[in-house]
């Protein structure tokens, strides 16, 4: 499925590499606070997709201790299209990742994990306070990063969310 089939041109413009990259960076910061090994290179596709979805961001648990499988079960059919949504976001996540790598904000280890290379950016830029949707996406990205750091393997996360490699 193409990104353009899921989002309007206005939405595509909003999901520029700087914005989505910041969401990825926020989740990576939270992840690395728990797991110093870094975030597996396949997880940003799930993290950013979830954070960008207002429906998913609003339905997240309040504690990272809730198992992903329990949360998915509570959602019922609400996540039935998540695999397609995550696939549609691949170009957005790739652009965000290249944006951060190019600016040396993140790095990719030989073990295929992302780490923070430079942590000079503000944790909560004032721009995110001007939009309720952006504030919600940033909060979701932080939460998901920490939640996934406490979860099991990337393969298990993908399977629980119904995503096939």
C-alpha cells in the first residue's frame, strides 16, 4: 500500500522528516534510558506509525507495565489495519531516519540498533505545545519507546501487533 493511498497531501506535508524524526528521537531517548543497547532498527517503523495515529496514541495505556498483548486484546478490531498503516509509513520513517543520521543525531550500531549520537535538541520544543495533535504524538512516542524497551523481542512486538516481516 502506498503512503499516498492512506494520507492526503496535507497530511504527507505534516509528516516531514524533521517532525517525524523528532518523534523517533523522542522514542529513542525513552528507549535508551531503559535499554542501553539501543533500539532495534525495525522498531522505528512501529513506533512512528503508532505515534502518528491519533486513534492509537489516544488509546495507549497509562503504564508501560501493561503487556503489549493485553493492550492489543483490549483494542479488539481497532488495530486490524495497523500492519497496512505501518507499511504505508515506511517512506516517512526512512526519510526521518536519514534526516537524523545525516545530522549525526542518531547512529546505527553494527548490531543494527539505533543509539543517540548527539542529545543537544530540546526534549519538548515549544512548537509541540501549539498543537494538541503534536503534543499527543510526542507523548505517545515517549511512552512507546519506554514501553517497547520493557517488552520482549522485536519479533514478538511485530507478531503481537499483527505485522509480518
